[in-house]
């Protein structure tokens, strides 16, 4: 009888532990809200150029590190080791942060191609590129927090009127360089999301140039389909990517206000923001559904791909506007 009760108590304890871990996992899976751009004024009373964009990188990274559960991508203990949605969200956001940090180092902080890169931005970008699953020394979190400190140093130097070394150049050509990276990222996400139902894609790698060649021949078409086990991962990676991108677009709207006004492109940027806001709507379903395109069951991946494709089209329109004289 004693042994029987011991087994019952043990099973009850395991059951309670599973329920607790599940509730913790649900809590840790709550996605962060979209951020509001930070601004400050310069000596002339106008918004300090570059402050909002730099702060958007800092705030986005801090939000990922300080949200419930912290950085989950490199956890090796329950319940996070069994979670994949939030780590996918983190990775998607991190990719956008890395892209913006790269453009900050290469374009926004440099007056021309011959100028040197800012030392703090150079080191910050390097630290952001550590493997997001690294948990040994150095851990991903420690490197990301070091990158935040370096970005804050750059922001402080940029805001100091007596320091002329740290600059942020809000120009149409600089903004276009970042938008080109955004186009590639959104285009890739849209294709991966659309592959949830499987589709035959024609090879357009060399389209537009009759003299173009590639190293090895490939088929004229191929069947592309995302694995059933990866559909929710791709979906939440897209959610994280568009979350970070939305934070950056709102910051760019502040820092590049004069450029956008001169090009009459404010509405185009607002359209991008509106489409990205659509990607952050609440997902009411307890799981990511993968119905066929016009079937009885919804397909959340195709809905997300629709918003991202429209946002990408608006980015292309904005790029064309900025390229015009």
C-alpha cells in the first residue's frame, strides 16, 4: 500500500510540474509590443538626427533580452528547451537588428565611401553577429549587452555638440541602402511563408540578362514546400522580423523627416508602417494553421505573406521615390 501511494504522489508531482512548465512557457511566449520612437532635441530645438534610429536598435535589443524569460534561443533547460516559437521570433528580430547595425556602420555614420567607420558601431556590429544559440563563454546575452553599451556610447557621443567625431547622416542615398537590405529580407520571408502549401517555382535566377551565367546548372523549375515541422517556426520568425522592422520604420520616419518631405515620400513610408502593423495582429488560434490556399481551413502563413509582400511593394515604391532627383 505504501509503494502504491508513493507512485501516486510521484505521478501527481510530475503532472503538477508539467502544468507549471506549460504555464511558464505560455507566459514566456507573449510577444513584446511595438516600440515608440525615442527622440531628443539638439541645440537648435529640432529633433536630434539619428537619435531615434539608434535608440530603436538599443530598445529593440533590450526588449528581447529583458522580456519574460529573457533570451530563450540559447536556453538548455525546461521549459525553454522545448519552445520554438519565441526563439524563432527572437532570431527574426535579431536578423533585422543586424542589418540595421550593418547599415549604421557602413552608411548612416559615414559621410562618404572614403571616411572611416565609427569604432563603437564597428565593434557593436561584430558582437551582434555571435551565434544566437551560444550559451557557453561568451554567451549570446553577454555579447548583445556589450553591443548595447557600445551603441549607447555612440549615441552619447552623437548627442554631444562638442564631439564632432560621431555623426549620423540622414540622406536619401543612405536610406536607400538600408531599404535595399529590407527588400531582400522581406522577399525571402514572403517566399518561405508562401511555400507552406508547396508550389512549383520557375528558375528566374538569370532573368533580365541574356549574357548572365551561373557556376552550376539548375533545373528550370523545382517544387518548394516548407516542412510541416518548420511552418510555425517560419511564421514566428517573420513575426519577429516585422516587429523589429516596424520599430525601425517608425524611427526612420522621425530621423529622415526632411528627406521624406523633400521627396514627397511621407505617405509611402506610412503605407509600409500600416502593412507592417498588420503583421502584428493578435493570433487567436492556439496553433498556426496550414490549410490550402482556398480550402476550408485558414493558412496563417499565407496571410502573413500577403502583408509582407504588400509591405515589400511599398518599400520598392519608396526606393524609387528616393532615387529620383
